[in-house]
C-alpha cells in the first residue's frame, strides 16, 4: 500500500517538469538548439524608460553556456566533477526532502 501511494503521487508533481525535460532532451539529441523566437523579434523586456527594446539575436550570437542552462544532467555532472562534496550534499538534501514529503503525505492519510 505504501509503495503505491509514493508511485502514484510522483508523476502528478513531476508531470510538468517531465514535459520540459523531454523537449530539451529532444532538442539536444538533434545537436541543433534553436531559440523559440526568430532573430530580430522584439522581446518586450525593456527595463528603463530610455533606450531601445531588446531584440532577439541569431542562435550563433549567444554564448555556448546559455544552451546548457536547461540541461540538468549536464549541470549535475559538471558540479560533480568540480565540487564533489557540494554535489553530494545536494543529493542528500534532495533525498531528505523527498523522505520528509512522503512522511508528511502519509501522516495526512491517517
């Protein structure tokens, strides 16, 4: 009974993130990352009264690190290589948070 509750609850919470991850991974599999708007599109991100509206650039004009921001596996692997203890603490924190959430959910079921 307990395992069913944990399994059925996970997809509801992570469903939105799985779709986003799927989209990013499919773009990365093709080795061609495309931005969501065409070059020259006004982005409507103006922060100051003076100055022009920001305009989207060509994909090759953006820095390379920008395309890796959404790939959590790459970021996680890079953190593991650079600072293993920070990566490990992050893993332990995720596991503890999941355990606490599961215990809270089961406590409400009583």
